[in-house]
C-alpha cells in the first residue's frame, strides 16, 4: 500500500487525476449486471441497486469512450440494457414493483429489478437516473439502429414521468412515496441537491410542474454569513456538487441568486472555503482535521454498534450526511467529497488529496477512494477506521467532477439539452451560456 501511495505522489496532477478517475470508472464495470445494466449501490456482497448510481454509470460511459477506456459499441450495449430494463419495468406501484408514474424505487434487486428494503419511490434519485439517461442520449448520436433506439428510449423514459403527481397536494415536490402509506410527510425544504430535480420537472414536455413550485422551494433557503463568507447554507459537501455534475451553473442565476449578486457555482466555492476554515479551527479537536484535512459530507462512517470500534466514547453516526458548521460531526471525513470539489477549488483540492493519501494510505484500495474514514476512531489494531468496500455514488461524483474539471465535456453535452435549458429558464435562470444561445439541442 505504501508503495502504491509513493507511486501516486510522484505523479503529475494530471496523471494522478487520470488514475483516480479511471479507478472510479472501473467501479461501474465491476459492479454491473450485464443482463439488465443495473449497478450495485456498493461493492459489498449482496448489495442492491441504487437507481441514482445507474444514472452516474450512464453518464460515465461517454467519458470512458472519449478517454479510450471502453469501446463505443460496448458502452452503447451497457446503456441500452439499462434503458430497456426501465422501459419494461413493472410500473404498477405495488410493493414489489420497480416504480410508479415513471419514478422508481430507491433500491432494487440487482437480478429482478424489484423493490427492496421497503424503500421509497424516490423523486431525487429518479432525477439523477434520468440525468444520466439524457446524458447518454446526448452523446450517442450516431445514425445507427442501436444509438437511435437509445435516444428513443431516453425520450420515452423522461416523458413518462408524472412530475405534477409528485407534488401531491403541496407547493413543492415530495421527497418520496410508499405504496403502504402514500407520500412522505415532507417535501424539499432548504437548499439541497434538488436543482437538477426541479429543472427536469420544469423542462418536461408532458407533465411539467410550474415555476411557482420552484419559487416555493427557494423560499425555504437559508442565507448566512459563515467565517466572513456570505453563503447559501447547506452543511454537507455533496449538496454543493450533485447538480453541478450535470448542469453548468457558472454565471447563470435564478431570481434568488440575482438578488444576492451570486451564483450557485460561486456558492460551492464558498462551501469549500468554509469547510477548510471549519476543520482548521477544529472546534471538537478531532484527529486529522486541518486546512488540508476536510471533507464532511454524506458517506459511510463508524457507528456505536460496530465491534471493530475500540474504546470510543463519542456518539458515532454510521452512514450519515455530515456537515459544517452545525454538524452532525463525529470526526469522519469523506475523501470522495474532497476530490469531487475539484472544479470549485482545484489547488486546495489537490493539496488536500495528496495530504490525505500520504497521511492515511488506507483510504485508497485499487486506486479507489473509500466512502469515509475516521482517523480519531481507532480499531482494535490501532489503525484509523476506514469504510469497507466502495460506494457507487462516491465513484460517480468523483468521475464526473474530475471530467468537468479536465475537459468540461459533460457540461458541454448538457448545454445542448433542450429539456434542461427549458427547465432552467422556467425556473428563472438567466445569463451566461443560456443568454448566449448554446441550448439548441432537440432533447
């Protein structure tokens, strides 16, 4: 392991990113069911499918083709397998179906595609899946039967979603629905990763929500000044990353951001600065926290019931969305959340990644970052606690944000998506590339 880290430390920044990005992509190759294109949530045994991870996988195949990691024909077949599965999936909404009203249950059986864990019909995870579906359709534009079918399937899956139904009787989109109890009793409140959800819902040519729904959501935002940064608050880093994976939010502003003289991309820059300042101050005196030891986000962590956690008195949260400055915070850091901040703060991110890799080589396995680690929670062997296996969401956001930093190719693709540009404009976004007329695509 130490020799692996030594090799990585000797690489140029570009070579290091290429190696970490390739390893992140290989997660989707190694954890996909080739019969249906579904991808496991984690690399752990018997993991179910996460529909959001499938969205990241579909977005990763164009990157892999462009970088020579996968043949175009193979990428098309993997994509088609997933799209055909979702087209033919059970949409009855029964407790063992795959979905309802064009949405899908959060977790599915990797073999049958049936709902598992009594999971909710997830609006945000469906949106992340569909973002990947549309990304694939924007890239695979050749005049061949397979690629034509892929584009037709993508359009069908998007048009089938009944976004209006997902509002229930509320002003904003509901977070989920269960056949046993109906809609979950809360919607989206406060800034979150849901920009991509609302943009897709507004851009729908069949069942669009109204702009009032988006305005009702932004009315719940919390604007703060933290460590001398004016900032739209969200504690975990992933909130500041997920919509940016697909949508180029640089220089375009909705009504809320126009009033503040800011944009969401600059807000994510502030999020990185706030994270670094928080861990530098280290109010709880956790091990490993400093300006190059940060990354509080959603991810795996130790919990109070684990037998390998040795002599620990603090409360531990397991898999949780950790955030700054209000917590929760138990000393667990997410290396993927650091690397996925690359477009916002390249130099601090690369400095932090090299620092973390040198200090904690255990966070890397086969060049792939663990979901979380806690340097202050010692296992019985005296080593820092490190999450076992890998999570698809982590690998997906790492791959996409490295690519947006390196080539901007995903942003360039999605700028040409009429559905996304329509949704952005209906949400009130103006300026930047929207004003310049880049969105001239047909889907």
